[in-house]
């Protein structure tokens, strides 16, 4: 990807996060707030945005900005769940790099399972909604 195209893509992604216009955009904003080293379940993310887990899965499938909007951090209640960009092995590698997955036993280390837990994690990290969109 040339520099100009990369800049255009990043600008589009950041504009989407600053000015969410749909439930999908708002979901991406919330997902972008998940700290490195954490994952969130489809159901917890759905609880935060008022959508069912299947809708969250569809939003992740059509994520055009995986560098900015880390869809690999969304997992199922029972494990890693799906991943379309590069497959499940890429998801595992990304989560190992972020220290969210134990590479020896494929165990998720820090999973956010409820909306309340999401807000608690952000508070401990010193994050707010305003901090992601600036």
C-alpha cells in the first residue's frame, strides 16, 4: 500500500471513530477502546451497543480498518471464535503478540465478559470515550 493510500485509509478510519453514524460505527468505537492485552466477548460487546452477538460478528466480518479497529480482540464465550482476515491462526498470533493469549495452551488471559467489566477495565487504564476520539 502506498503512503497516500495508507493515509487516506487511516483518515477514513479515524473519521469513523470521531463521528460514528451507525450502530456498526459505534461498535467499532467501543472496540477501539479495548486495551492491548484484553479481549471482549461478542455478547459483552453486544450488551454495550444494544445489539445481539450475531450482529457483532457481522460487523467484525466487514471491518475495513483492522489496523485501527482490532476485530481480532472479539472472542466467543467459549474460546477464540471466528476470524475472517487471515484465518484463526492470524488471530492467535496477534493475540499472543498482544499478550492476550497464552501461546502454550491457547488460553485467553484477560477476557471482558460484561459491560460493567468493560467500564472497570477502562477506568483502571485511565481511558474514556473522549480519549479514543481525540
